[in-house]
């Protein structure tokens, strides 16, 4: 975590021994160990609380994700079915669905073209 090597620890131990003396050094080391244990315990507790808050949200997101995936798959299957039904058989001419089958005859030619006189 702190990336402290062996020689750094030896140097810190030597400085602590010189500053604190041999009588107080074991007590201070013990107290530092307790504080480190308490800090780890608090971090573990905080992590579990955050995880407890995140789990319901995570499950909701996963259920929404799966329902969206199912809907997209159904739409994809429907579109594939529709397009394969509209695909012309081999040997048949392709028809354009946008072409209308309305034919202009002399009876309704006035409806198709506006009068040029008016």
C-alpha cells in the first residue's frame, strides 16, 4: 500500500528507537498496531455498508438490462420474420412496395393532373 521496503522499515525503526527510547517503543508500537486494526475494521465496515446500498441498485439495473435485451431480441426476431416474408422467391421479379397499383385511365385523368386553364 505504501510501498515501503525493508531498508525503509529498518530506518523508521531506528529513528523511533532513538526518539522514543527502548522503554516506550513497545508501547507505542502496540498502540500503532491497535489503531491500524481499528482503521481496517472501520474500512471493512464502511465497505460492507456501501455494498449493501449498491446491491439493490445493481439488481434493478441488471433486471432492466435483461428486459431491454429480451425486448430487443423479440423486435429483431419480428423484423427478421417480416423481412424474410417480403423477400421475393428466387425467379420472381422483385416488387417495390412503394409503387401503387392505381392506374390512370381517361375517366380519372382530371384527378391525377390539375387543369392548366384555371
